[in-house]
């Protein structure tokens, strides 16, 4: 079922609890979850939304911010009467769902971060004069995606405007530097259930690369492990930045196990 509340376009599938509310990354839309949803819809209710300025949700660059997107999520949860939801966010969306959970923890059963990142690290800030790594399309997608997935991602990104991308990039960097630590610390203090699904790593001076072993770790994963000690961390090896498209069955299995346990709490 498709719908719209205010500016937010959303698609609802399934009937079972808990509800999994899925939030895409920058310059993308709810179709990024198309390959994943069929693996979960028989066991859960799936809500996929387009953030403002993305997909079928209108919005200019001025409408787009981490706080506004987080408020849109919480408004959607309240107005659709979804109960306590599991928020699933990819890339930029991982930050947005974390912000939404920090703002309204009573509405959130758990949070899933899919290939997120944090671009401001204490050890990197001292090297602020170093050139920022530029991520090409090939580095963003990674070496493992097939031609169909590459075409889907390229088509989604090409529909977005340059001004929107620049606005998002600035807001993302600001959130990473000024807000991320507070958000993740609050989730740790509240013992908010968290699942981290990771396939790549990059930072301000490191070009994105794919993790190749299930036991591999990165500075970002080490940071989350220190900050949110109870978080469950899983690496999906040999996948690019869109693991839910490249390895949907593997990612779905991790999410289903996590959400299924929350159902029992």
C-alpha cells in the first residue's frame, strides 16, 4: 500500500509486528530496499519511506536536514500508529534513524545501521589539512555489484540535484562532528538494541573499500563498539556500499534474527 503523510511518501507491506521502517541513503529512494523486502515481508510489516527531497517526497535543499528527516520519521510512526518500530537506515539513513531514535526513544524497539560511517574522528581532525578523499561512483558501489545493481543505483543518484547533494554533504559532516557522539551515547545509556551491518569503510582521508572477512573490523566499527558496547556488529564481506541490494538474503537474515528477538521482549 502506498501513501503520503505531509511530504513523506511511503510504501507499506505485510501485517506482522514489529514494524520495520526502512530509510534509504543520500540521493536514493525507497526502491533501494526492493531486493530485501521480499525476504522479510512474510514475518514483519515493512514500511519504506522516501525522505524529503528524495524519490516521491517533495522538498528543496533547504527542507533537507538530519533533524527534519528524523522528525518526519517520528511523525510517520505516530500518525500511522505503528507502535514501537525497528528503524533500519542505510548510509545517511543510518544517521537519520539514530537521530530519530534519540529524539523519540519510546517509539523505537531497536535500530539497524546498514553500512553507516562517521566522517569526523579525533585522530583525523588533527590532519585537517589533508585532502579529503573523493568517492567516485565505482568506489561508492564497490567491485562486487553486478551490472543491474550498478544501473539501478546510477539511475537513482542521477535523478537528484547537485544542490541537494551539497546540502546533504554539509549537514552530514556537521552531524558527524557535533551530534553523533551525543546520539550514540544516549542510545548506549538507554540500552537501545542496536544491530550494525557493515560492508565497507571510509573516512575523511580514506577512500571507500570493501571489507573482505566476516571478522574484519574498521575504525568506525571500533568506535561503535566502544561507544555502544551492547551493539551487535556483523560484517557482510565482499559487498559494496549497498549490501541490501547485493546480498539481500544475508542482510535480511541478520535483520530478521534481530527483529525476531525484539518481538519476544
